[in-house]
C-alpha cells in the first residue's frame, strides 16, 4: 500500500522520533480490545497504525490481536433468477462474491437506517451522523458492544467505488472514538446507535470535495473469546462542497489589492483543494464540469410464452403473472416509471393527472438531508427531488421548473421493445400457460389487463416529453448473435427495435446507437454491429485502452465503430440498490460487494455517491496528479454517461435520492446536462483511436459461459430461415386481420429471447439461463413442426383406378393455418404414368381445395405414385402420400389388335354384301340346315305376332316341342309324307287371333 503521509510531515529525524513516541504512548494507553476474528490486521482497532500530520490529532489506527472461535453464521438463502416482482430475501452478495473473513466468522450485522447529510454541501450541517441498529446474528452473547466511524482515503478512480465497500481491510485515514452501544447483546437481540463526527476539524478531517469511504466498525467480546471486530458496514460519502469552518476561516488570507481575484470554484495547483471562502466554506468546483447523460432503463425478463403465433390468431400466452404485479402500483416497473412523472413540464391550472397515477409515496425522512429544502448559496445548491405526481404541492417556481427541465434534458428512457410488445398484448387480454414449454398447454385467465393499459398510457405520456432510445430486443447478446450468424435475426435485434418503440409509443426515438445489455463491447460484437450497419455503441471504459492519452469526451474510434465509454462500477452500485439487489456479471472479483451485510440505506448511499463521483472528481494535470497522488484523466474523460442495469429495482426512496443528487450536481454547476441526441451526433467526430480487450479479471466475451452453444446456434439460425420461408408463402386474407409478417414475427422474437444476456452470475442463474434457452428453442421448433403439418393432402387410401388412360387423378389438400398458403405438388411417378404439373396453388385458410391432376397412362399395370406438398419457397409441408394407380389402358398391343380386328370385320362384311348384291348364296351359309315350316311361318309373320309369340308361355320353342311329341307318339301321319297342311287348319290360338 503506498505511503499516504503528507509530504510536509516527512521532514527528517525529528518527525520520525516524534511519531515513534506518539505510537508508544497510544499503545500503552489503549486496552487490547481491537482483535480481528480472522486474525488479520483490521481497520478500526484501538492501536494506531500510523499518524499523519494533517489538521487533527484524531487517532488513525490498525492492530491485530487474538481471534475468537467462530460461531455458526445465519445466511439468507439464494435465489436462482431475478424475479420481476419485488423480493427482499434474495442472495444480496450477487451470488459470486469471494468468501471473506466476515463470512466465516459472523457475529453481528449492522443495519444503517440514516445518514445525514447524504451529500455534503455548504448549506448542509457541519457534522456527519450515522444511525442504525446492531443485530446479534451469532449463537452467543456479545459483551461491551462499541462502535465508531472511520473514514478512508478519497477515491480517485471509478473502481474504488466498489473496491472500497468490498474490501475486508480498508485503509483507515481517520477514525473517531469508540462509543459503547450496550453492555450485552444476546443472540437475536438488537440495539440502536447514533454516531456523529464533525466533517472537518477534530472529526473526519475532510478538506476537499470528492467521494470518501465511510465505515461503521463494531467491536465486542463474544463468549469464550477475546475482544474482536464483530461487524462492519462500509458506504460512501459524497462531498460537493464544505460548510463554514472556524479553523479554515482563521487561516483565510484575503487577496492582495493588485492581485486578480481567484474564482472560488477553481483549483490552485499549489495547494490540495479549492480556495476557501472568508467563512471557511469551500464551494463546489465548477472549473471543469462533467457532462451528465443518464439512461433510465425500462425492461423485464421475457414473459411471453414461446411458440405462440401472432396477429391475434391465437390467445396471447404468458409464462406467469409476475409482470402484472410489476406493472401495478407498488410494482418495480410502476415505480421506475411513476418517478419520471415528476420531471414532466408543469401542467396548466385545472389539468388533472391521468388515472394511472399511483398514490403519493413519501421517502423515508432518514434518506434525505434535513437541510435539503434550505436555499443554497450560489455555486453549491442542494436540490430536493422533484415532487412526485399526485402529491399536494403548490405551483412550481421558475427555479423548480428549470431544475426539472435541466434534469429531463440529461435523462433518456432506455426501453426494451420486448417489454412494450408484451405490455401491449396484455392490454388486449391474455392467458397464463400452465406449461410454458408447450404452446398448446392448458391456460388460466390473466389478471393484469387493466394494469398494463394504465402503465402503457403513462409511458406514452412521459415518452412524449422525454428522450427515448430502444435497447436491443430482449437483451440479445451480441456475441451469441455472432455465433448464430443470421442476418435476419441480427437486424431484428439491433435495427428493428427503434421501429417497434416508435410504432407503439407514437414518438421518434434516438437512433444509430446500440447499448449492449452485458455492459461492454468486444471485437466480435463490433463486427455484429458493423454487419447491421450500426456504427455507434456504448461500452465499458474498463475494456477499452486508448492508443494515446484519454480523450476528455470519453469517446473513441475502434475500427469502424465509434464508442461512448461508461464506468461500470457506477452501474454495479446502482444494481445493488432496491428490493432485488444484484451484481453485474462482468464485475471483477475485487469489486464484488457482499450485499448481505449492507442495509438498503447503505446501498442507496453508495449508489448516490457513485452517481456523483465523476462530477466530484475533476482530473488534474498529469504532473500535479502524480505529485499529489490524485485523480488523472480517466478513460471516460469528463463524460458522465450513466447506465443502470436493465432489471434494476430501486425503491421510491432510492429514485428520490438519485434524482436529488443529480439535480444538486446540475444546479451547482459541477455537472452540466448532455442529451443523448448530442452524444450520438458528436460521436461522428470521435477520432481518438482505442483498442478493445477483455474485462479485468474475466475471460473474453467470446468465451463467456452465457454464449449460445454451436448446436443451439445452428438450430436458431435454421428456425429463423424456416419462418422467413413460411412467411413468403403465406397470403393475406380479407377474413384475417393478421399479415404474414405479424403472424410469424413472434417466433423470430422467441429466438431472440433465447439469446438474452445474463444479468448476474450464480450456478443457479447459469442453469436457469440454459433451461430458458432450451425451452424457447424447443417451443419454436414445436410450433414450426405443427405449422408444416397443418397443410396436408388427404390420403385416398387403397387403389386408385383411372377410368381411361387419360382420366385425371383427384386429390384434396387441407390447410389448418390461419392464413392462406401457396403450395405446389412434388410428384414422383414411373415413366409409364405421366402426371401433369398444376403449378402453384393457393389453399384457403382453415379450408380445403380439390385438385385434378392430369394423367396419361401407357400401361394397365399398377404403379405407385408419391405425392408431396411444398411451399412456393421449397419448404416441405405435411407428409407425402403414396397411392397405387390402376388404368384401363392396355398400351400398343391393344391398339394393334384393335386395328386387325377392324380390318377383318370390314372384309367379312364386304364379302357378304358382295354375294347378296349378286344374288349368290354366301359360301359361309352352305353348311346351314334348311328352314322348317315354323321358321318360314315366323319369317313371314308380322312383328306383333313374333312379339306375342315370344311372350307366350312356351314361346317359339313350344311349337318345336309339340312337333317332337307328335313324332314320338302314334297319331296323325308324318308331315313329310302327307305334305303340308293348309294354313287355315292351324289352331286359332296358335295364330294369335286373340291378339
């Protein structure tokens, strides 16, 4: 650790002897009660480690003594995923923090409930007070419980905003005396405390603006152990300006009459701080204000059930009703949006707030400085947060209106289009799927329709008055998009969100810049942006190295991409606030704070200090910074680009603290607003080259555990192409509101939801993200398979017989989709059966169509024909059918036989006619017997006689039977011998006289 002793104190042997003597006296006078449970040197022990010659003789010390035995700690349970509803029982360590000595020997817990002031200004008190409760969470009593305040060195880089609260052994610059809290603290018991120290003389010895670590250190004696530090809690104290101080006023030197009057807000390089005023106050440094741009994310984890088709052709399915709770009054998204209503321009008299306004919420009195309402002097304003909508306030003054306008100019809503789509469909009615992995599972009615309607109306109202920028769709990860390598999905994730936001909110959003959900950019992600024609992005300053000195604007050119840098430790501090505190995935191990041991007020105070850090830490020249061990120009320059985590969960008190701090910085002149539109336009002029590298202590993003696997990437790319093929084949119908694009857009959106970036890193989160990805990809595959199987041919079954060799084949095609579809037939038939092509056909939605296939059979043999369906974009549909076709055609042999038979028939007919015309008997009749009398009689009879004879019971054959009987029995003589009898002798009934 570098020597922090002031240069003027290191003046030779007298100083050294004096220091040793002071150490000896303090050690002899202090009882050995400052042991650390882990056995390591600990800030806050009674014996001083060193004495620095500053403006006070307050003890600054660190010692090591005996170690008590370890009690059984009580640790809150972990959660597997960030809930969209508010929870306070989560793993507040972020899930992947290092196990510290306090984790292995936890006796007590400190819950800070009040810090006054939250931001030190000239108009505030000259003391710092910290109140809270000490709880015994161990298994044995604690005796002689005492607490004190300790201050660390001024933080000079953004990383210190998290390393200071995370450190187990934080160097102590100034420590106050121990104050006894209670004699005995039983297990499960608690005791309140209040610690107060002056800001400057004989107190915390703060002499310059900046951000300082502030620690509450608690010592006690556990049963069966020695005196030890049993708990600590570290937060941050931002100092904008300092109130009046008698000791500084006594050293005030008025300027010479002929000397130029120095600006109280400027830096004198020969001293260590701004020029004090006559009363000893130190004004805010306004010589080099930061340029504040603050995004305000509105996002939520994906809630739409995967595999559902759009265009209102199917009921809207959600995986749960958590989003409804979040949108309702008191929910996370409701709080995040409602606080912005206070920034809107003042309404005209008589105007009423929309019905969606929530009941007024009052932040705890302990979260804001009591002097926040006092009129601040020039150059060091202390501004309270704008009044929330619905509170009873008088008409805003011009100053309040200016504060609103200034703060509104510096802020920009960062909206996830996936959230907007979900809320919009919720407002029209939805159901909850009992099995999110199945697109056809049973459902229950949703209960958040009204809440979604009101929230969306409020958002439209606020978006009309503020800057809005679209986030990547569903927090899609850039490196995962690179692995999928699908142009359609890349454009849908990066360029389409602006169109979605503009369409739903009815505004014109800021375009041309991408804000990665993971918080930073690498070369692979830069390549993805280039492929989507996006040339500007936001990235962490910790992953970018300038080729030369840092740029004051914090903007660099990395290849073809212009990059605006941001400090990720500020993001981590904002993520630690609220009801579901977390740690960003790329946080280095040294910056991971165990959030379980920090109270909500402590975490809120650290977040407000982190927000103010850039404005309170102006850089010095390189030589001065090295000499004073002070702030150099960081990679982010004087840019104060603030990016909270996407799923942050601040409470009303948290957002009030942030807006109060931001307003104070802007009003004081320590920061000036810079709209996102200005940032985007000025990025075009960024010329300072820079190089991207891996995050500190982390592997490169291209090797992140959250990256989609290659098998899943291939499946996602394939499914995306299938949706585009289906979309091109679907036809809009007058009976259906949906277009083909709206019908299939949810499936592509589901694929993007499968590529979402992680928001924290625990084993449970890793497993949950993998399961989420599998479930979404599987559901999309199931729906695409179902859609392709919804267009089929009805199988006639058995044999199909053609009436002739040119008879058509009749088929029926059925379409169960909600839109008409264009299809064609894919036929495989042998050469003997020629089936004609009917081209592309349109099958009506949820209907059938009969198709006649022209066929020409050259053989009567049975043939097998395979007939399948495909879209006009060559996407196979349904299952092919196989039919057995039979034809009455006999081919060429039958043709030849028919010709020969016809020739023979014509020849024989001609021969007979030839003989008849010549009166000659036909030789073919030579072997015929002579006609008998009956035949001759019949031949000479009329048609009526022959017909009646045929209808007679015996018919013509009766005569022949009777003749045969006469011949066999004795009776009349043989007709051949006697000759024919006259016709008149025939029986009358045989002649048909009755007829």
